[in-house]
C-alpha cells in the first residue's frame, strides 16, 4: 500500500507550537495544566507540547501523566495512569494523542477521571479524523483530515524520523 507523507517534522513542530498557544490562551488563568499522554506516540506529543508551553509561558506549568491503554481493546486490561488520578481533582486535564479516529481510545482513557472531578477536561490531537463513534470532541487539533474509513494514518515519532503518513 502506498504511503503519502502528510506532515513533515517541520509541519509537526508548527502544529505542536500552535496547539501549545491555544492551550495557553484557553487556560490563561491556570498556574498548571496536566497533559495526559496516551502511550506511545500520544505521550511523545504530550512531551513536545509541554516543551512548547515552557518556551512560551513563564506562568503556566505543564505536567505529564502517562496513560497506558490497550488501543485495540480498552477493556482487556485496566487503564493505568503513571500518577494517582486523585491529584487531578479540580485541575485542567488535557488528554493527548497522535490520531483521533473513532474516539474509542480517548473515551475509555477518560473513564478513571470521572470519579475525581477535574476542573476541565480537554483533548489535544495531532491529527483528527472524522469517523467518531464515541462522543469525543477534540479541543486542540494540529490537522483535521477527512479520510475514508479504509484509509490509515501512521504517525512516526522516533530518533530517525518525525512524520505522518496517509495509507
């Protein structure tokens, strides 16, 4: 299957920086926000957003929490956060992932938060597709892309390459 590059490393960095500005604008009175990065690529994106926020703002601190979830079958095992969810009570929480498709992963990743009453829950995606099956809306989107259900988006984030492909 042919891969078409839809985002280069430079494109991704511009999108991340814009998302960081949007997060700061939308949460301008907050001293801290919590970026919940869905492992693997969503966590990398969360770290990049954190770095961008730190470059832009001296008043808002970004914290990272890793979310471990089985993306194919979220109910197969417990969803794990790298820190206790109790610390998120009355805090701004931003769930972060690489690609939003049906909304299933994001929907289930939010479940542990529902007992802790965060102040606000938002979603940041590098790429958002329009095939929602779950009631999840992305608040911050790098690239919104209309695709067919058969197409696949692959985000590569490693030492050698940072790109996104449509297959």
